[in-house]
C-alpha cells in the first residue's frame, strides 16, 4: 500500500495517474474487484498495489479545477430586455465555459477568484454530445450492431493485431425516452451494451451507467464519457476505459444525390441535363469538403456544407444529419433570387458518367452563395441580437 501526499492541480493529477499506470501496469488496482460494493478480502488483494490518497472536498476540487485548467479568463457584459448592462466574470477550460451570476461590483480590478463559488456551467451542457462523433442520433438497435461489426471487420483487415478494446458509441434508447445505450468492444472483440440511466434532480437531468449500485451521476452524456475515458468502469470484474469513438455511419452515401470526388465542372454537366430549378446534388472532395450544388433561374449555384461532429451546418442553420438537411430544404426555400423567386430542392441528380469534352455554360466565378444569403431554419429556441457589436 502506497501512501501518497501530493499537491497537484486536476490536470497534473491526471498526468501523475498515467505515470503510475504506466509503471505498475496490471499490478495497480484501478477498479473495484466486486460490483456489489463489498470490500475485497486480503487474499483477493495479494500481489496488487493499492494507493492511499487524501479524498479532497468538492470545494477543493472546484478551486483546483479553476486554478489549473483555465485557458482564458476575463469579464463579459450582458444586456437583457428591460435591464442595464451587467458584468459577469467568465473563464474557459478546454471543455467548458463558466460564468458568474450577475454582480453589482463595478470595480474592474476585482479578482475573478472572488466569484469562483458562483460559477455555473452553461445551461446548454446537456447538448454537448450532439457534436461528438460517438453519439449516434438516428441509428436503430439492429443497424448499430451491424455497423460496429463492420467497424471491427474493417479495422482487423487493416491490421490483424489492432486493439479495439474500449472503442465505443452511444445511441438513444429505442424503448425509454430520454435514456441511452452505451455500445463498446470488450477484450474479446465482442460487442457489449450498457444502459445509461437518466433521472431528474432539481429539474436537471443526471446520467449514470446501470452497472453499478452506487454509480456516480453526471450532468450530461458528455461529462459521463469524459469521466470514463479517464476512470475505468468494471465489466464483469474487468476494468475497462472508453477509448476511441466509433463514428456514426455515413448513411447518406447510399443516396443518389451524393457524389464523391466530383468537380464543380462535372456537377454542372450533370445538372445541365435536368431542366428544372432546384435540381441538386451534394459533392464531396477527398479533403472532406462538401458542397450543395443546384440549378437556380437558369444558372448553377453552390454553397458550402460544414460538418461539426454529427451536426451539419449550412449558412446559420444546423441539422442532425445531412439527409435531414436535404429533406428540410425540399419543403422549405433554400435561396431567393433577385426576382424573389423562392428556390427549393426538387429533383436529385445521379452520379452518371459525363462527357468531359462537353463545354460548361455557366459563369462559375459567381456560383458561390454567401452564408448570409441562405434561408435559415427557424428553431423553436432562437436568440437574436438587438444590435451589431461595435
């Protein structure tokens, strides 16, 4: 048993823990040996190394997190309806943005540390997982197992000895609204799943994995995953850490409107054969750049599509999937011409062979659409600035 007294911040503690794991390897006890909460016997602990450390209070952890992991700090001013500008103290870590409640203190020299106990995480923390590659929002249970099976097969075909233990994804539960399922690969390269339970505390959701009787709870799926990427959980007595995210399958590749490695000139030649406004295709370049190309009032227009995790962004709107983006603009205007003609996506164009001797007719220099010219999706929760920043 090692008795360790250390004076390290949160980030340094993580580095210290990794050094211990690297040095002691399998001899280091890093997870409970029993899932029932009963302490192990001395016989069970033979040839194991235990580390005894001081359990820090919540206030000590918060202060350490603030002191060590801050990448930027300062002040920010808010103006709400029917109120004056109010000053908030703010700091950023690698994962979150923290801010203080409104304060009447107008002294610009006030230390940010004096507000450290008032900091709260952004109320949007419960949505952070939407931009993560490991969150599958539109995959049914059977398809999820199929995709991970294919993932294992492809990875093994590239390198037979590759270690996939701990690679994971999360999908919404098909049976219980608000709950999720953690899918991961175990030490035998088998696919396992664990239910992620959700409950409400003081009006806010809390998440925990179902395996433990006294499992810790987290304020979001994002923080749950971050925790188990550092701290192992037990799978039938075997500790396991979440490792590499398994990205959501690109279901849009089977759509006829998706064209891989298509130039703008080839896209124009394909669209030239369809004589209707709104005829469209999506082209992807090898460097992972996407463009939506469509006919508009006798010419060709294209706009950039940006992928952020599992979100797709066009202009100022975002969608949970490229297919949902396309379906939305089939029903709603994408672009408005100078004559106020509202253009919707109509007919998808297939990736057929093209005659490269065929000339192009449209002025390509003027084909790009500025993001501000794209019709925005109108979400239920939206915020609009009263004036431009000056």
